C-alpha cells in the first residue's frame, strides 16, 4: 500500500538577514496509514520546520513531498490551503480556538472553508464534538471551558473533516499532567479507530504513546525506530 | 453551480458574523473610528440637501418665467458682452412692441413692460418701495401668473390709459388687511388708481426679489403719470408653441432690427432672452457650487476613511494569530481578504447609517431657511459611498492579512 506521507530528501533553507539557516538537510521519511508516529528532537533541531512541511503550512526548498499520493512540494498558497483543509487536522499546543465563537462554530469552521452545506456541517460538527466527549458543551465559549476541554474542542475541529493525518504539536504542553494523560488517551482511542497520528513533542512520556519515534537533530533524521513496548503491548491486547 | 453559490453565501455570512463580533467586542474603538465616517456622511448628505434646496428654489423661481416666452431687452442674460457697449444701446421703445404685435405671425401674445419704484398708500396705510409695472392687456398670457379675484384690465382700458390697477398679494395684505380691495382707490406715488383685480401669490424670484409687491397699471397711464422715469421698456413675447421658439425668435429679431433701422452689417443692439439661458447659467454656477461643496465635505469622508484604514491595520495585527489558525485549517486567501473587507465595509456602513440618521433632523433645520428635503437619492448615494469608502480603506489591510504566512502568523504572540 502506498504510504500516506512520503518525504524524499527534503531540505528547507531560511534566509535570516544575511545568514542562511539550513533547518532541514535532507529528510527522507515514509509514514503509512494508521501509523502513530512521534517526531522528537530538541529545540532548533528542525522538528518544527518538519512539522510545518508535513502540515503543508510551508513548502520545502528542495525534495519531494507526496501526501496521499499527491505531490504537494510545489503547490501555491491557495492549493495548500485546500490540502490542509481536506487532508490535515491540526492540534496546537495553545489550542488556538477562536475566542469569540462557541464550541460548535469552532468545530464547524473547517467545514465552512471546505464548502460543506449548513445542515450537513452542523451534523458533522456535533458528531465530532460528541466523539471527544463534549456533546453537552456545544454553545460554550472557549473561556468557559477548562484547558483539557479546550484541547478536546481542538481535536474535534481537527477530526471533523475526516483528514488523512492528525498533526499534533505538543498537544499536552499547556496542560497539567492529569489532563495531559486524558488527552493522550483520546489520541490512543482515535488511533485505534483508524486515524493516522503524528505527534510532535520533546517529552519522552508523551512520545511513549506512539508506535514509532522519529528523532530529528540538526535537520536530519537521527533515529527512526518502532516503539517495541507499545507495539508488543498492543499486540498482546489484540491477542487477548 | 448552486453548491458554489451556497459556498460563497456561507463565506459572506461567516465574514459578516465575524465582522459584527469584532465590531461589537471593540465597541469604544469602533465608535471612535466610525465617528470620522459619521461626520463625513453627515456633511456630505447635508451638502447634498442644500444643493437640492438651491435647485428647488431656482426651479420654483424659473417657473415665473414661461418656458415659451421670449424677453426682448437691452441687457442679455448671462452677460458676456462689453458692459459699456450694452450700456450705450438705444432704449427699446413702445413703438417696437407695437411693431411686433402688428407684424409677428408666430407670437401669440405680446406685453410691453416697464417698471419703477413707488410708495403705495391707502387711507393711512403705506407700503414703501413697491414696484409699479406698466404693461398691456395681454400681461397675464405672457407671464405665469393668474388672477386670484377681480379681473385684469382690458385692451380698451390699456389703450385708453385708464387709472385702474391690478395688485399683488403683498400689497393687498398690507393695504387691505380687513377689506376687499376691489373698487378701492389707492395712491401709487402721488397718482390715484382704482383696484380692479388681485393676483395670485408668486413668491420670490431667485430668493431675492418679491414678485408680490407689485402694482400693474396700463402702460399708457404709466407713461403719463411717471414721466420723471426715463428709460426703455422690455417686451415679453409668448410664442404660439414651444416647438417653434427658434423660428419665433428669428422672426422677432427681424422685426426688431427693422423697427430699430439697423443696417444689415450692424450687430443687434438688443437682446432676446429666454428661460433656457438662465437655466444654462444656473446649471453652470450650480454645478461649480455642487462640485466645490461636495469636494470639501468629501474631504471629511476621506479623513474618516483614513481612520478606518488605520484601525483595520490594527485589527489585522491584533488578530494575526487568528488569521494563522484560519489559514491552517484551510481558509484560502480570498476568504481572509473578504473577511476584512466585509468588516471594514460593515464598519463604514454603520457609520453611514448613523450619519444619515443624524443628518435627517439637521436637514429639517436647513428646510426652515431654504425649502428642501433630503433626497432619497442622496441617502442611497451616502450609503453606497460609505460602503465604497469601507472597501477602499479596508483593501490594503485586508490584502496584508490575506498574504500572511501561516507559519509566521501562528507563531505571533
């Protein structure tokens, strides 16, 4: 089966004043459907840049990026916006909900940009909100919710378009550890339901939820390994 | 097709909802910014209303001049020629009016007109500085005025120079507040005239000169009684129809030239004026007044627009992160552009509506001085202009917002 993400020799060079910054120096990675991947690395390693490229927020300087068998390396702004809308669900560290809109509207937003009609849109948004366990909070504003609930709304917003990948950038970074565990449990569930999840994190215990860890250092893949514990554990659960 | 239409409608609805939330959540700032637009719209609409008032006043006055009447005079309307040359022209004489009456085939009625200032007396009542007009029996046909009651003098009375007069409403109101003036004898200057008719109210001419403080007497009587007054007459000629005004004018010109013994090479030493000339002159002056007035008041609107642009830049900067989020979840550039344009247009439209609401009672005050009403077209234009100002002012900030790099925008604190 074709990989859902295929990165080939990706580089990214920034111009910082007179200086050139090589954020990515040839990254080659393939991610299959329904994988649960953690991208790890210290700050300045290039992991954020890699996430931006995978999330189609940024285009690589060179190299090939195929998302769902579509070459997105050379797309323009508007084409990328469409791809992000259809294929990618973002979950950010700081939730990034629209403060003035209620939960329902926040979750509806990607569907509005996707051109989904009002009735269908509301139904899909309600379903997604129910999936993250906030079915009774449809008309709350973000500031009326706890941090964990806000992140659940963000997850619902990411899920609502049924994207190819869920891309979570330090999703527990702004949460206390108990709430963080709840959110990670939610990701685990979503993975079991067949979603492809990419976590960007520097925390080992968060990365431990993933089945595969990709370590980035100095703009290159330093390490790409399966999380044995995790796969074995899941295997045993499946066997039992 | 219908799904794309629905998509755009959804996008506009979403944009409007965002705009109103943004405006409502920054009430003070929105109010202050909108103030510029409000002031601009108030001044533009009031200027429009005043111009409308000027036009109305002019049209009302111009109605006193018949559109099918030619005015044979020494002075041309609208000017243009050398003042001294015209000053030195020979006066127009009553004989020339008689010549037109006799010879013209296209004229339906002809009135010689001459006037002077005199005080009017009845018993102990006085009206100072009224106007005495000497004219012929066809005066009513050549002017746009009607008899209110009584009658105008007959041809017999006119030719015979009988001491009879027809008075304007100002005179009847001043000299006969509680009496029927018909049959009474008034003194015009030192001469006695019997009142045989009262004219309908006419109002002012171009807002300056009252047409109702006049006494009309037979011109032959006028020449007898007001001998101290020297000067030529005017001749008012009503054409038989509006369609052959030009032919009538040519005919009158020929008769006048002959009556004044002009050689073929000599230029006309008289003018044949008509309503159109005043309209043209007024239109020329009126459009300059309108242009200058709207330009000056438009400046207020322009300044208001700059205020809107400024606040839209602030709004874009403040919401950089929000723009980043929207882009991340798939908003194309067009959507972001539309969102801020709508916000800016909504802000200005709000200002426009408030401006019109404020301007309306003020226009009623103008109405006291210069009869007018705020034209619905001015209201419509004011609202369209405010939307236009909003779109233009919002264009640059909205464009900047739409071009934001999502990565940068998401990182913005």
